């Protein structure tokens, strides 16, 4: 069992015993917990000087820390520029966190890390840093480093000398263009959190980090040692992974070198191309994710419950999707070569949500009826400027919400009407169908008048305006 799993079991047990309680959900959709007030007060009393927390502090202040203090958090209310100095440190300190409500403006002095060589946890997120002194390399025992939401343009090379570092967080560092070239030396790294889209590629020989378990994003490069094959030996990857710049994968052989089929712990995979290539379909097929995958953005696999297809040039990839028995959510966006929805685009025994969006050349939808979308509850058609008709919805007996927007050429609602289950209908920026749904006068009014909630061009039609 992993140490992370053991720690998670302890946390769950403490949560069950009400030591912790849910505080809020952060911007990433993750639950944030806090200690119950009574438990917190008791913990403070028992810990004495071991754990110290300063409210509304200023890093320029001279703090008196007990030699027994191991864990220190500094809550800063000031937005003035600050210099974090070494005078505040003691050699026995294990944890240090600087906490800002808003992003701060901080600098770190060279002597800071020279006086804190026992640190295991360092959190300098949201402090407005644009550089770190080389002395950070002296933190030989550091296990956790959070530098998220700072202004680095390049990750300092000195960070790569932290050979015992297990977690490095670089989320929302929007100016970060380059990781350290020697990251391959960080052999203990297990969790690397990135969501920076502006990176051009990963450092050379990144694949030597074979113990990585969490890697938010991998950016495929063109140079030797920066290709998708660097993922080959990272068999412990788990959770979510986004692979960007797939246009840099030259052929199927190299795509297979990623060996995604040997990564059984990945739950969610997102695949991104910045520009179309003629062999996109072959590359997609060559990537071969493990069958345990639950969510794929840009692909088709039998146990998937969610698929997001974006900017895919080959619409033929859509045809077998209806055979996916577990698929519940399908979003298809920006597929310029898709001219017609054929009757083969059917089946979908478990599909509950379907979104068709940004289809500049989609002109028609086969009116074929029969065993299509039997579980569909939410249907969205958006920005299909050439689409002239809607599919039959007679088999969508569970449909609750239908939204049609920016589809000016759709001539009418389905000939056989809408299902009785429909609870909400939204029509916007679609002039022909809007005119046909005018209250009492439109040719399609009889098809929609029983729908409980109707919104046309952002105005809801109240029940009192309808006569049944």
C-alpha cells in the first residue's frame, strides 16, 4: 500500500470521528476541510509551542519562535512589498507556510534557507515571487514545495537539487515558460501539479522520473528526449493527465511508445492538438489508453462514461461511439469536416447528455427514427449555422432539457413533435425556428405549449401567456 493511501485512510477516520469538517469547495472543484473549532482549540492547547500561527503578520517583523516550534504559518494581510528574511527562522522548523488572501508581493533573502535546513514542508504560493535564491538547494530534507500562483518565467535550476522532494506544485503560474532542464535528477518526485498551457515542452529526459504518480500535464516536444515516449516508464501515473501538443507526435510508432495501455491507474485522459494533421486519427488509435480509463477527451474506449471531442478533423471517428454501453456524456465541438449526421450515429444505450457545438459545415441530420438515445436527458445544439433540421426525438422518452442556439437555418422542430417528458426548452439566435414557436401563432407552437419552462431569445414565456 502507498504511503498516500495510508495517510488517506487516517484522514477518513478522523473525518468520520468529526475531527475535520467540510469548509468549502475550491475553484478546482476539490473539497477543502477544516478542523472543528473545539478540536482546534484543544489541539492548540496540547501542542503548546510546537505549532505556531501568526495572524495579520508581516514577514519583515521579527518573530520570536520557541526552539520547540516545528510548524509555523504566517497569515499576511498587507499587500505592500515584503522581504522574507532569515532572522525569523530556527534550525528545527519543519513546516513553514505563508498565506495571503490575495496574491502578495514578496522577495526571499538568500540567508532564509541557510537557517532552515530541517524544513520538510514549504508553501510560498500566492506570494508574488518571480525568483528564488540558489540557497533553496540547501533544503536537503524538503519533501513538499508549493510555488503555485507566482510569477516565475522559468523554474529556478536550484530546485532540481532538492533530491528528496516528493511534491512540487506549480499551478496557475501563468508566466512560467520553461521548467528546469535538470528535473530528471529529482528522482524522488511523486506529484507534479501543472496547469500551465504556455509551456512549449517538458525538460529533456523527463521520463527518468519513474516514480511520478500525479502529473497534471505533459507537453510533447519535438527535440530528442522531449517526445511522448518519455511517458513510457511512468507506470504509476494515476488520476488525471492532459497530453498537449500532440501535433508533435510524428507517427503511430512513437505514439505507441507512450505505453498508455500500461498505466491502469489513470482515470481521466485529455488529448490536445494545436493544429490538425492528416494522421491525427492514427495517432489517436496508437495511444491506446488502458481499458480502466473512465473519462477521455478526444477518444473512444469501451468503458468510458464521458467523452469530449474537440477540433477533430476525421468525423468517421464518431460512427462507433453509439456502441459504447457505458457512455453517459458526449460533447462534440469544432469539427469542421462533419457535413451530415448519418443514421449510423445511433444507439447510445446509456447516453444522458449530448452537446453538439461549433459545427460550421454541418448541414443536416438524418431523420431516421429507431432506438436512438433512449436515456437522453439533456440535449444541446449550439452554433451550427448551416444545420437545417433536427433529428427525431420520439425515442428520447426521458428527455428533460433541449437547448437550440445560434442555428439560424433550422427550419422547424421535429415533425413528430417533442417528448412529453420535456421540462425545459431554450431557443436563442435561431430566427426561423423562433418565428415558428411564436405564442399561439407559430406553426410549431402546438409542439411546445405544454413544456413547463420555455425561453426564447433569453426571455421566458410565463404560463399566463399560454392558452391550452
